[in-house]
C-alpha cells in the first residue's frame, strides 16, 4: 500500500510557511516540518474521535433549527418546541448566549462542546454582519432578526453557511494544536509572548487554510439540504449522518497520500 503521508492544508499560503513564520524566533525552528505535520495529525485525530459527539451534533442541530424556524409562521414557537428560547427581536449577543446554553445542555465532552459552540458563534456572527451590511446597502436596513437565516435556508445558502461553520471549527483546532506543538520551542516567557503576537497576526492565514480545507463539505451540503431539510426538519439520524460524513471528508482531506510541500 505504500506509506501514508500527512498532507498540509491546501491554502493560498502553504501551511508549512505559516508555521515557519510563527516559529522563526526559536533556535529550534528546524522543527517546522515536524510541527506542521503533527498539528495536522492532531486535528485529523480529533475529527475522527468527535464523529458522533453529542456537543458537536447539538451545535449543528442548533444551526439547522434556526434556519428551519426562519421559514415558519411562528419562528419563536418552533424554536421553543425544540429547546431554544429567543426574544422577538433577539440580538447577536442573545443568540450567542443561547448557543452556549443549548450546547451545555446537550453535550458529553466539554472540550468538544466548547469548540463546537464557539465555531457556531463565529459563524452566526460573520453571517449576520455580512447579511446586515448587504441588506443595509440595498434595502436600507431590516427589523426582522430571522431574515439573515431565511437567506441561508435553501440549498445554496446552507452549503455556504455550513462550510463557514466547519471552517471555523477546523480553524479553532488548528490554532489550539499549533500552539501546543510550538510550545516545545519556547525557551522563556519572551518566546511565548512573541509567538502569541505572531499567532494573532497570522490568524487570517490560518482561517484561509481552514476555509480551503472545508471546500469538500460545500460540494455535498447543497444536495443533502435539498433532499433532507428543505421542506421538513431532518431526523436526528440524518443530521448525524451529515455531520459524520462531513467530519470524515475533512479528516481525509487533511490526511492524504501525497505531501505537496516536499
């Protein structure tokens, strides 16, 4: 079968280059290839382990519930029936609090649930702000808090917002494991401080890397939504199937047979 190599993220800036720039302060920065590879391995391993995690499923179920509610005559009633409480004119802050509460009530692993809920908060924040900017530009603003989610509640919108979600999910784990792997190069507090500053400066590069990786989820998300969620709220098993398949695709996209950066 040959040996399996760990592929680096197919991004605008190569993953190993990002790691090199982050660790160039260290005398041990000849470990760049090792740090880049091990970070990718760790993220892939986590994706495999959380395949059916309740916290991850709860996070994605929340997103689907919000989208489906936006198409109902009484969105609040539908949300309430599914364990979510939001006011008639809920803010982004209220939405973020609701996501955290929902995930805490429906999780097993605190670590996975935290990453999943934060990824969803990142997603709803960026989607809301983008939609509000576009609406203000073309229509002069809106009072309906469900309007942004109604525009995501079709095959095209879902494929886009689900990719953003998984991108935020991957990005948070990349940052977490990169920080952990690079810490072996720290010789003092100054090195750690320098690394943290560099990490903040390269978050956009890491986000772009994650976004490129999640293209594989967008390719099948539209079809899944059209067949399973467009007209009725999907069964739990269907949601599990989608999330499990997405995580498997992401893992396989991180681990593949040809190292493009050798």
